[in-house]
C-alpha cells in the first residue's frame, strides 16, 4: 500500500471529498459557493468542480465561525 507523502499531496479535490472531510452535504457546499462564502471553483473538462487548498481553508473557516457563533 502506498502512502501519500509531502510530494504526493493532492492539489485538487472533488465536491464529495470536501463534503466527506467536513461532514457537510454537497448541497451545502454548493450553496456556500453560490452565496459567495467560497471563492469561485474551477471546473474540469467534465464540468466537475475542482476544489483547491484555498477552498479547503475557506470551508474550514466557515465551519469554525459557525461553531464559534453557536456557543
């Protein structure tokens, strides 16, 4: 089994990967993009969104702020 070292880190992620990572729905993710909470996400040749590390950070900040406001 191959492990992902620093040189093999992913530079793009699919919507389902982001949704799974943050325990949110793809619908929520798409809504945040529509609302401008997440920067415009480029799409690949199939029309699938390809998120990058900046998008990961933006999603984490949204979630962190929601948790902070809920407490």
